[in-house]
C-alpha cells in the first residue's frame, strides 16, 4: 500500500514522538512548527522531567509509564544519548492525607511495579536531605527517574529526520470552521495531527478551548552546597510532595536542585516573557528551606516559567475533529505527558492510520472533573 501523506503540527514531545512512530511505520510525514523544535516557549522545554509510574489508583497510566520507561531506554541505547537517569522517585505522604499514596501502593501491587515503603525514620536514614516531620510515610519507586527533556526532543527530531521525515517551519492557523490552514491555504494531507500543546486551545476555540485551561508554572533551580554531592542525582531521588503542592528533581549535569510549588498562574502564550514570577519565587524558596535544611543559604542559579494545558479529568486528548475527519488532536498534556511520550506517540500513530479507535478517556466529548481520589494526579 502507498504510504499516507501525514502532517504533524507541533514539534514538542507529543508531535515529535508521533511523527517518529508514523515515519517508522512507513508513512511519509512532515512535521511543522512555528519555531525551532526544542525552543524555550514549548511545554517540553527545560532540562528535565520526572518519569514515574506513580499515578494513584489509575492502572492505565501506571502501565503506560512502565512501558514508556522501556521505550525510553531503547531510544537511549539506539541514539547513544543520555536521555534518562534512573535516580528513583520518592512520594511523600502527608500525615492525615495519604489517600493517593495508599492507592498508588495498591496499584503498584496489582501491576507489579517495584517499590519500597519507608517510615518517617527510614526516609531520614535513607535520604537525609529531606526534613520530614509532617510526613507519615514515603513510597520509593527505584526504577523512576528523570528524562533530559530538551535532549529527548532534539534526539527524537534527529531520529525522525534520519528515518526520512521532513521538518518545516510555519505557523498553522484555523479558519472559521476550525480547518487547519498554512499561508492562507487549507493544509492538504491524508491525516493532519494537531500536537500544538497549549496552543491547541486558542487554535480550536469551539472544540478544545471549552475543555481546557492553560496555566503557568514556575520552577527554580538552587545551587548545591559547596563541596557536597548530597543533592546530586546519584544520591537523591526526584520527589513528589502533594501536601505542599510541590515536586522536584535532584541536581543533574550541574543543573542545581529543581523545585516547583504548583501555584497556577495566568500566562499569555505568545506575549509573556518566560520570566519567573516574584511571588512564586519566594514561596518556592520557603518550601525549599522547609523541606531541605541543607539548602538553606543556597542561591537560585536558574529558573523557568512555562505552561501546561489542563483537561478537567487530566486525561490526554486523542480524538478526531468533529467536522474535519482527517484532523486528529494529540495533546492535552495536563502536566504528565512527557514521560508517556513514546507510548502516546505510538498510540496516536495507530489511531491516525486506522489500526484502532481512540480510548474513551481521550475523547473530546464527555469530559468531567474528577475527585482527587479518582484523578491520576491526586489533585
Ligand atoms: C513546569 C512543568 C513541569 C512538568 N513536569 C513534568 C514531569 O515531571 N513529567 C512529565 O511527564 N511531564 C511533565 N510536564 C508536562 C510535559 O512537559 C508536557 O506534558 C509535554 O511537554 C507536552 O508536550 P506537547 O508536545 O504536547 O506540547 P509542547 O511541548 O508545548 O509542543 C507544542 C509545539 O507546538 C508548536 N506550535 C504551537 N502552535 C503552533 C502552530 N500554530 N503552528 C505550528 N506549530 C505550533 C509549538 O511551537 C511547540 O513546539 C511538565 C510541564 C511543565 C510546564
């Protein structure tokens, strides 16, 4: 059968992985992005992202994360690039609010994900960097870790080009019926995949905007103590601290310790400079001082201000446009797509070529807000 002519719009991790999978399936794929893939405005920017199977009671994402981990390791072996560091991830269960962590350990037992459960004193012994008087227990997932995000995007672009894929620069818009256009003309292809991350909302004001919210997230990097490697990824895991709406990653490749307190912020995608907001800076600093006494007095050495597109249930969007039957949406990151990207990309590729339909959870219709207990993110 002749290869299909497929356009993927958006060169973040969702579009890049999808394009790579389709090209490797034998289709002829063109990837179009407004800016140079790897650019600093995209959600996929920054040095690193956490990869973890931890997803509360949600077995679906737990299994996807486990499968993605293997695929990332394969891509790492194939490319010879350091894409993933297996430094583990620690989830801290706050005293009196352990529902999500309790559910996670049950899911791990069902799916067969290796983990340890540490008491407060065991956390202190094993990871003395953390101060945990308010923590009931922690789950440690040793096969979790971090993906070197920027490098992952560039490596996938490189593999895509080497497989014969074409990368072009251009800004895709939509007309009144939400048909994708380029340079004033309708885009022509057998399938057009829209993987424009948070920009999907404004491009599709009727279909995607009503089921999404775009928020800004501030992240800071803090220097590690002079002469100490205690906060390096060899000695410290990534962590999730639900009780404090926080997460972070140890220092890797000289980055400093990354921490975020998730305080949803407004963001104008095209016009805002990516400068961290002052209020978040002080709240994140206070958090670091509370949780990591060894970082008191250390300096902010880097920062990022970036965005997430959220769906009400935090499930991704993989569905056909209701009026244009060759237009497929692939995104709705909800803050957790990066780790899943290899499986997400191959799933989208299968839907695009008609191997199977999409999953109910990824459909545009029927979205509803989940309770923190049901939600994969626990929020
Ligand atoms: C601070 C922060 C921390 C996160 N932490 C984690 C984590 O630890 N683990 C995890 O798994 N996930 C994490 N995420 C989420 C993850 O980064 C995102 O889910 C993922 O990067 C989304 O990728 P994307 O390809 O959908 O979007 P993007 O990376 O934004 O890519 C969209 C692309 O589309 C292009 N584009 C937009 N409009 C157009 C247009 N009109 N025409 C052509 N091109 C266009 C853009 O230029 C961009 O390159 C985090 C996100 C943030 C912001």
